[in-house]
C-alpha cells in the first residue's frame, strides 16, 4: 500500500469518526430538546442546540419520525451502557441501581410522545419495544442481582417488574406540575433496601 493510499484510508476513518461524533451530538441535542419541549419541538430548536444547520439534520433524518426513533434507540443504548459503568464506579451495587434508575427515569421522559408519532406504524413501535426490553432488562437484572448478592436488597424482584413499576409511576408526570414522579420512584427504590432489624 502506498503512502497516498494509507493517507486516504486515515482520512476516510477520520471522516467516519467525525460523522459519528456529529450524529451523537445531534442525537444528544435532540434528546435534550425533547425533554424540555416534547417530541413536537421545532427542528430549528434541535439544530440550534446541536450547533448545526437544518440541512445536517434532514440529511441524517429525513422525517421527524426517523429522528425520534433514532433518539429513542440512542437513549436506550446510553442507558444500557451506563449500567456496568455505574456498577464499577459506585460505592455499592444498591447505589449503582439507584443511579441507574435515575437515568432510566430521564430516558422515560424523552420517549413521551413516541407512541403518538408511531401510531400509523405499530410494527415499528413493536420493534422498538422489543429493542428496549432486549437491551435494558438484562442490565437491570444485573444491577438487581448485584444488590441482592451484596445483601442490600431482598432478592426476588424481577427487572421487568421494577422497570414496569417505574414506568407506571412516570406516566402523566410531564403534564401535571403537582405530581413528582421522580420523588415517588425514589421512595420505591428506597423501599427495596433492607432495613436493619
């Protein structure tokens, strides 16, 4: 391989990495805007948050549904990747579980409105729901198992049950300023802890 070919290869890899970084920044910006303004937020607000032009967004995501689905998958992946990192960096497995549930609540906020956008495509919604379960249930299971093995929580709670309960506590929270879902989720997680007796 010539130096010229090697240089072209390095440039192509650098361009791909830049494109991936830009796409991640765009998805992070869209998620942040969705949290504050909902999934119907103007695309120009997302472009401003990401520091890119409208054309960049439409080049990656031709429709709003494409963008919302990509944000959803991006947030699922980020939540899944956070579990092992929190387990490794937290003082205890129970603390890691609590911090992960906080991230999970943040994720639930970003997905409000997704079902409405996908109403015409139930197969697409079913695929996303399966992706959500496949990626997050094993992570939550690992956190629950670690906390139970350390004696911090009573064993036996299944990850799906906990995630479903947290999800139910979050329903409608965005439209009712007198309802603090995060506080109730915190009480739920506190209730998992074993008390000295």
